């Protein structure tokens, strides 16, 4: 399942890297502690977080995440957005909280298998 | 044989303390160098984790530092050498959850007290030494081939 399909299904708003929405999502990780995400997430994951600082782009790049979804309508900081455009990392925004969004994406991925 | 003779490649990068807007760029460069070498995914992945944590600690706590990457036929070595406050109690600092990160650092999502622990977990060999008011030195070695063959 790609990011575009998840975005459509869950009404996510796209903030960067529209040309990367065909990135395939193979799993997900939810977390706001960056060293936890660094250690425990995987390449191909969609990363669900409420962190909006530009360090999230460096982490998503290093870990080769499919993209980042910000929860609770959090918007990326200005420099985060600039960096995400440079590095071509999709950042999306959801109105849902982390628990609900994670559950929905988990189910979508499970159904897709 | 002297280990230095085996060096295939060495790269060094300067890191500026306090500069969070550049944080992670050195790790990204090191990762792309390792990827080009066609090293196993797992080696690249673990190197990126340990390098990133060392880089962020320099940015978070030190004045400045240097991260160097040394590639040998059977290993990748990452060293992080900084000038800064040093770590008074290394055993304590290594414990998961221990952190002296200030509010600004925590607001960005750092300061869980997991970095050094992760470095230890993902390296095959990890050495740390530190002198208060001087700086901290980390050496991480990751084997690129199975140890026993
Ligand atoms: N290079 C360094 N110079 C000075 N002190 C350091 C350095 N690296 C780590 N420390 C000290 O050791 C503590 C633990 O470091 P560690 O990386 O494990 O966790 P953290 O940086 O606090 O949080 P996290 O890495 O999870 O974001 C730090 O809070 C700091 O007090
Ligand atoms: Mg740390």
C-alpha cells in the first residue's frame, strides 16, 4: 500500500513531497522520543509522531521511512517543511490522535496483506 | 599486522555544538558513504544509529567535536571526539533513562536517556572515555563479516 492510498483513506493532508506519495508503506512506528524511533523503527515504515522540529526529517531520511504523519493537526515547523522538500520526505497531517491513527493504519496494512 | 595498514578509507567531519539545524547531516553523509561500499544492510543500519546518537550528543552537550569513519576489510569504525563538559559518571550516563538534557533539548524529542545505551547495543565493540571539563571520546566498531568464519 502506498502513501497516497493511506492519505485518501484517512483524509490526510499532504504538506511535502507530493511526488513521493507512491512510496510503499511496509509497516509503521509511533513515537515522539527520537532515540526510540531511531533504534526501533524500520525502513519502509510510516512514522507517526507529534514532533514538528526539523530533526524529524533527518531521522526519516536516515531510517528510510516511507513518510511522516503528524497527529492532532500538528503542523510542521517552517524549517522542517523546507528540509522535507529538499530531502523529498513526505510529511502529512492528520486530525486524529496517535492512538486512533495508528490503529487505523495498522488495520489498513493488515487488510492489504 | 598493524591495524593502520588495513585502512581502506578514512573520513572526518566537524560538528558544531548547539547547532540543531544541522544535526544529523554528518550521519547522513556517513550512511551514504557506507551504502556506496555495498556493505550489508544491517551494517549500514547499525552504523547510522550509532553515528546519529553520537552526533546528537555532541550537538546537545559539547562545544564542538569530530566524527570520523574508518573502513577496514572486516569492520566499520566510528569515532566521536569532542571538546566539552565531559561525563562525570559514565556508568550512570550509560543507564537507560538517565539524562541531563535541558528543556529545549527535550522539547525536540531528545533526552530520553537512550542514546548511549543504543550505541552500546548496536555496536559490536564500544569504548567510551571522558574527562570532566575536557571532553568525551567514543569508539564504535561494527564487524562487516561474521566474527567466526
Ligand atoms: N558527548 C557528551 N558530552 C557530555 N555529556 C554527555 C555526552 N554524551 C552524553 N552525555 C551525558 O550522558 C547522558 C546520557 O546520554 P544519552 O545519549 O544516553 O541520553 P540523552 O542524550 O540524555 O537522551 P537521548 O539520547 O535518548 O535523546 C546525557 O544526558 C548527558 O548528561
Ligand atoms: Mg543522546
